[in-house]
C-alpha cells in the first residue's frame, strides 16, 4: 500500500464514528439473530420430550416421572432445533450468552403447580377415554357372542326339526 492510500484512509478514520462499541461504558447490545442460550417457559411445557429427541448433542433431558426439564448449557451448540420443533412453543432463544463458569453445570426446570394440575387432569381424561373404549369393546364382544350363540342355537333347532 502506498503512503498516499494510507494517508487517505487515516483521514477518513479521523472523522468517522468508531466501528466498535465501548462495551464497559454501556450495556452490550445483541442483534436479533443472536443465538445465546435456551430458555423454557414451564407454564406451557407439557414434557413431550420432542426437544430431547431433536437435540443433536443430547444436551436436553426430560424426566416425565419427576416432571423436570433440564439442559446442560455447555453441551448445547445453539442450533435451535429444539426451539423450532417444540409443539407448544415453550422454548425460546435468549439473546444473552451463557455465563462463564468453572464447572460444567446443568440448569433444571420444574413444572409449576398449575401445570402439574393441568397434566394430571389430562392424564385422568385420557384414562377415562381408555376405560370407556375398553367397556365398548367388552359390550361389543358380549353382543357378538350372544349373536353367535343365538345363531348356533337356531341352527341346532333347525337340525332337530
């Protein structure tokens, strides 16, 4: 680069606004497309474990018995697959990055009492539907057996006549 080009660039930079932010003097600003860390709204989560199945690194763990959802943030690669595949849209990507730590920890989320009651009610309704279907099957089987027995009895009566 010649001295003339260098001087021209220097004069431009003298009168322009800096390209960098003065971070310690003000808060950090993140772009809309920044992939920081995963957040879960446990009020809408139904513990379906789709996010766990879609996570390529296995960073997410869903325990339906204990009613917990957990993520290992240092195993997460911020690919956003879990957020895109969540059927209830309870997962979201925060703009802030994961805080540094000396230990690879795990973030645990538990269902709220309201959500536990909703899931218990859904389980009760599902059990009632299964019980009603079983009753219908039993009735259908009993009526089919009566019909079959009735037809057999008629055929025996016809043979004896």
